[in-house]
C-alpha cells in the first residue's frame, strides 16, 4: 500500500516535527523558568531598588539586585511607664518591633529570637518577607503582677540570626509601681 518514497517522506516529516517540538519546547520552557514570579498584593509599603548596568561587549542590560537582609529594627513598648499602677497590679506589657528589610528579588525568611527578661531566655520565631516588602511588624507580650521589688517587667528586644545578624535595643516601661 505504501511505496518507499511515501514511507521515506512520512518518516522525514515525523522526525522534523519531533525535533521541532523538542527544540521549541525547551526554548519556551527556559523563558518560563526565567520569568519573574508574581507577588501577591500586600498592605506593606514596597520599593525595589535595582542597579542596571550595561555590558558593552554583548550590548545587553543586566540587573544586580541587592541581597535579602535586615537593615534595622525599631522597638517600642506599651505602657511607657509602670508608675501609674500599684505594686501587685496585674498588667500586660506589649513590645512592638518593626523590621526594616531589603527584600532582594526573591524575599526570604527572617529567623530571630525575642526576649522579655533582659536576654536571660529567648523564644525563636520566623517571619516571611515577600519580594518588594520593606517593613514587617512583630509584637510580643509579658503579663503578670507588678512585684514590689520592681523586678518585672524587664527589658525586651530582638536578636536576628538570619539572613544576617542584628540586635535591637532593649526597651522596658520606665518607672516603678507605687
């Protein structure tokens, strides 16, 4: 039914199609792999600073994005003083940290610990930072009765261990219970 010329032509066309699909499939796949990921919308302010440089020998523009890192930590405490309470009163102290970050092109995870007792013990935590995000909030608390010896509440703060190391200032309510 099929002569040799028809068989040869059919085999040639099939081979050509297979090679073409393999080639264009790999080109399309590499373009998808190099595409920038979409980031979900977020309530944080976002800014990305990239430095563009030109490579004259091949005449193309490349982007050098800054690495993911924590650049600062702002600490505050509420209430700002315990002098309004009598000793033995039950209160809650809220420590608030604002992480300033350079999220880099991919974001990342901040690994840190916090203390509510002047560093004698710490609790480990993680925060996920999205691409383009430059601020992240974290709140932790101490609650208890104000002792007459004014031992609590103690200074609280943050110690970042990844992606870089950074230690915040320690904050505590001022004054003493009455």
